[in-house]
C-alpha cells in the first residue's frame, strides 16, 4: 500500500529544485540570487540538502552527456561537411545499419548514467519518506492542516490552558494550536502530519524540505529539520482557489531554551491588559490612532522586517510600547459584539470559534492574513478594514463581514487593532 505514496514522493526534491532553477534562469539576475527566502539551492536542513545534492548530481550527469553528444555532433559536422559545390549536390552514399559496437556502447553508457542517478534517488525516497529510525525517538510531532487560504498548526502533545472568564481558574483546553506560523526546535527532526479541511493543498518549505500534498480524506506526512535557529518562508504549492498565490506561512526554528520559553507562553491563556485602578469616570479616554492607506496589491512588509525577520519575530514577543488599556478593553468588547468570537478562539476570554485561525497569542506573530502581511498596526488595520481587498474570496470577508453584515467605524477598527496587538 505504501508503494504509490513512495513513488509520488520520489520526484518532490527534483520538482522543488527544478522550480528554483527555472525561476533563477528566467529572472534578470539569473544565478546571482540563489539565496532568496524560497531558494531550494540554499538548504538549511538535511532533507533539503539531500534533495539539492541529488539535483546537482543529475545536472552533472546530463551535462557530461550533453558535452559528449555535442562534441560528437560537432566533429561529424566538421569532418564530413561538403567542401566543394560538387559534394553539396552529390548523391548520398548507401546507408548502413551502423556499428553494433558503437550502438551497444551507447546503450551501456546510457544505462550506467541512469544507474548513477537511480541509486541516490531510491535512497532519497526512503530518506525523505519519514524521520530516520535512529532519530525517531527524538522527533517532535506537529499536525499541519490546510484551509482556503491559511494553515493551522497543532501540537498534539502540548496541552494548552484556558481560564474561566469569571473566576480565572485554569483548565486544560486541548492541544496547543497556532495559525500560519510554525515554531519548531532547531536541530531536532520534526514529523509533520499533513491534513486538509477542503481542497488539495501542498505543504512546502523550500529551504527545509520538498513539497508534499495535503489530500482530502487521506492522511499524509513529511519530516524536516532546521540545522540552526532561523526564519523560513513556506507556501501552498498546489492551486487551491482564488487566493492560492497568497496562501503562505512561516517556520521559525529556535534553540532549545528559546523554544521552551515560547512554548510555555503559548500554553498560557490570552494575555489580559488590566484597566487603570481608578474610578471609571476618572479613567483617561481611549486614544484612537490614525493609520496609513494602501494601494491595491501593495506589498505588506517593511524593509526592516525583510532584513532581519528572526529579530523581528523576537521583538514581537514583547508587549507593544504605549499600550492603551482603555482602547484595548473597547476592542475586546467589540470582538465579542461583532461576532468575531464566533469564528476565532481566544483562550480564557470567552471566544471559542474554530472557523478561523486561533488568536490567543496573535500579537506575538510576525505575520497575519495567511503570512501575507507583516503583523503591525497599519497592516492589521488594512486587513480588518477590508479583508476582501487583501485576499479575495476569503471566508472572513464573504461569510463574516458580508454574511453577518458587519460594519466597523474607524474608531471600532482602531480598538480592534489595539486589542489584537495586545495578545502576546
């Protein structure tokens, strides 16, 4: 039963590498930019490294064949060219069958070339299939689920906590779940179960592993490992609808201590920002921010984020500067009244929706909108103001805003931004 699956996986490394080479050849700079964020030729883990080496081996074998065939062709064209006008119009000589020795030699050389490629390819199928047996005891397990158009990541062995909104008592709330950003321990193999809730998606982190499909009603999986801490780009690699091109995600690999600190924080209920301990009439009024406007399809990242994404991620783990508790409280109330809680979960604050990404610690993520936008106040406002303009056809816009006739004033949007940014 495993053979079809193994055969379908055998080409994933070659597909990933060939895709990167095609992009490089078609780009203006060609081979000068092979270390981009989604380059398969700049591997950061053992799976992607094996796939790249196999690609290079195939290139070298075919390069040698090209040189030999091209050389023989050039020799024949030069040696037997027509040198006079009479030779140009001469009757072609009688055609023979050929030289059996040469033909058999060519067949043997072709078989030898295929064997050179086939042996490491077959080894690669087994190597890529799952975590090697000697490393399975140390493997970390995650489940990735594809939706139109975002990814949910579940940590089945990590039990998250929630809090009673009235008493504050902590209770278990099931497996830890995050959205669009997968945080993993660096230096450890990670076994990823692949699932989908709608159509076929394809999970691909070019610098860590080749792409593997997420099939409806059929479990699949892959494994990957990051050699050291880093920040990696991923995306869906199978056309899955209107906004397939903007179905992205991130993988953040952390050292053991930093990963455990992140995990401890994620297991906790949502962060509460208390109101000032003064009478309601004496509290300062909410300070509503102004936000910049965006053009259609304008990029959603700042230059600073692109230069140091892992540093940006670390900075997002800290509370925002100059938080406004009054505005945050208004945003929390709006989150409930505008039915956001019907689709999103915020542990410990009465929001238990499952349709959209969990937002318990959304303020600590570097991206929103399925990895499309940087998670800052301006981009978050851009998404809340008109999600349909950012990602056409998404369910938040179609079934949320339109289906529930949600209307937000500028002050409402500012309050929601402040609240979501506070969820660290």
